[in-house]
C-alpha cells in the first residue's frame, strides 16, 4: 500500500513521498521514499539511507518492483500499488536530468524519438533501448543506466542509412547505430545531417576568421581536418595551407603559451605538435540557461524535474581570448605526451601514450569535447573526482570511454615557474 503527499514548491518539481517495502543490505522493511535533484532518500522507522544518483548504475521496473542497482549493491522497492509506475517514471526523469547535465546537453532537442541502440566503442559492444534525441551538436541516448551517451557530431566521419536504422561513425573509431525508429527514421537521419552541415559551416567560418587568405578548396579540406574544437598535427595543416600554420603561431605568440610553444618546437619539432582552437563567443564554460534545457528534457523525459545546471556559478567562468587554444606534444621517444592550454596559470599535463601518440591525441580530443574543455577533469585523481563538487564530471567519466582512457594515462603536472626549470622538469617527466 502506498501514499503520496504533494509539498509546496514549483509545479515542475513536485516533492512527493512514496511508501514502499525495501529489500537491501542497508535497509529493509517499510520505508518512505523522497526524490531530490541529486539523490533518493530512504527512511525507515529506525534507520535511513540516501542513494546518490552518482552511484546508481541502473534503474529497472520488474514485476511491480523498482530495482535500483548501485555501487553499494541493489535496492528493491515493492508493494507500492498504483504508485509504482509513477515512482519509477519520476526517479528516471530526475536521474536522466542529472545525467544530461553531466553530458553537457544544454539546449532543447531538435527531434526526439524512441528506439534501440548498438554501440561499438573502445573494444566494447553495448545494446539496449532508450529515448533518443538529436541536439544542435550531438545525438543523446538516455537509458536510465550507465549506457547513456552523448555522441558528438563534430567527430562524425560517416553516416550509413539502412532500413529503419542509421549508423554514425566517428573519427575516433567508435560507431553508434540506432534502429527500430519507425516512422521517425528519415526525420532522424535528416536532423543529424542538417546539424553536421551546420557544424561544418561554423568550422569554415572560424577557420576563415583566423586565416582570411584561404581559398575555398583549402578551407573545405581544413574544416574536415580540424572541425570545431579538434586539435590536428601542424604538419597536416601545413600540407593544406601553410598560411594557417603561420596564423595559428601568431595567435599562440599572443598568449601565455608563447614561450612554451617555442620550447616544444625545440624539443619535439613543430611538425609533430597538434594544435587545437575553438571560437569562444561566450564566457568560457557558459551555457544556455535552465529554461531552454528543461523544455527539451521534458519532451524526451516527461516529468523531468529539478533545477538545471547554471554554468554562471562555475568558478572557472572568466572572460578569455576569443579563441581557446591548446597543444598536444609528443615526447622525443614517443612514449609520452604533453598537453598545454593557453591559459594564465595553467600547468603542463603529462600523459603516457604507450607508443601510440596518434591514438592518444584522438582520445584527448574526444575527452575534452565531452567535458566542455574543463581542463582540470583530465588530471583529477579518482578520489578528487568523487568529491561532491565534481559529481557531474564523475558521471561524465563513467559514460565516456575516451575520458577514462586519458585519465588512466595521466602521469604528472609540470608547473610553470622559470622557463629553464619548466624545461628541466618536462624532460625529466618524459624519460
């Protein structure tokens, strides 16, 4: 038998108390359940616990029982009567709202549908069914578990259409197939194609802004090599347009990374350095406000509630140069890589490449895009990642294989002091 009490508050975020019978290692018997933006509180007569959404691995509804699989073990809530389905729908909505924040989905969807998915990523194959949505820069698949994905369109290299299915291939070697979309199949494909074209146009504009001397052929080739927010080898850029290399070097020379870039060229050779840039139209890290994101989430996830992340509260929101620039530099022996951001007070991050610098560079591009270039995330320890203030990044890490790969290969930071001391510590870290 279950009961529900509406509490005062915003209509879109009702506070409801459910009654259920709990079965878990931490709490058993009759309990009261209340969902908040970040957790589920479970209160019995003499004991209580809280299930953080960060530790939830999956939500399931099985034979009128809501099963919540967590890092601490499963929780089963039964005997909820007519409130069972509502509780499941509501906790899924809250959970996927938080997951969407962690995946940096910040705009309203262009199209929403339901279907099945198949992922092939970093040596693993994953299948399931879920709500699916196309956004301005990604396709989001949102099952209520660790298989939620934000697939960035900026890395798209192939789009294969089949009967009632579509496969998107990424430059990183991943592929994502969505099927059983019914009558939405063509609309789904058309929406993705339209957004890929729009992103390519934006890349063309950004490239032309940096180097107005490029001809149409050069700009077209470069937009494929260095789409918005992707670092590419200077040797490859030079093979298409040497003038763009000069323009990028002029930009770097105006940043705090000017001296380190010169040192990197001496140590590794400019032809091996990858340079990335991204046009910053807003303050670094800022995103559209809560209303637009919430409107989108309620379309794909009816009943989604909770205050949506407002990046204006981020400590790293600061006015920066119109271009965010960074470098990926291989060590002379090819076993390590340095990652340098053109930000004041930014350290140099050192990673293992295991002899495959190209693979590491692709993974880093993918990881940075996934976390909206919040650079500290790629070097946080596991313990630091579990701190409450890093909850969004922890959830992103669990759903982004490239980010896991990059973080697993982090070695150390080299602090910028004097140039000579920095070079000495850099070369020591590269041995």
